[in-house]
C-alpha cells in the first residue's frame, strides 16, 4: 500500500554527519508509525529509532542516543534520520520502515530497499 524509498547514504569519515531521507509514496504517512533500522555485515537487523504519527514522541536506540535524531514531515510524506558524530560502528545498511499502528503494535509491515552508510576510521 505504501512504498518507501531511502536516500542519503554514502561514505563518510568518523565524526561526520549524514541525513537519511525516507520518501513514501502510494499513501500518506500521517497514520503510520515510522522507524529506521540498520543491518551491519554479519549481524542481525537492529532497531535504530521510531517516531509517532505526528512526531510528538520518538524512541531512539541506546547505541545511537544523543547522536541520531528521527523526524518526519507529513506534508512532504517523508521521514528523516539525522546522524551526527558518526562512528565506524554505525556502518550498515539503513532501512526505513512503517506500520499502520502505534508503539504497541508489533512488527513493521512496510520496508524500503535500504541505503548504505559507511563510516571510515
């Protein structure tokens, strides 16, 4: 029903910043909880951050707290992940996800294709 497309990944140096974008199409995201996940080589997919329907509440993983910020602009049908002070450990494929629910609803139903973030030492 909704299609998600990430962009903004790339190769950066440690300490740099990146902003990832997740553009949605096919449906408006105002009724979707949006989230970011990542998957590093040889590791399972890891939760990064989530944001409520109107952006009033956010959840951020401990591993990125203080460095990453999730946001959304429903008028633009886009969610963002602002990343600061990037570390080599942040290297991963970053995925945008969405679900028609809230924080109590398990799982995410819709996923983007992922965008690669590589942080060099």
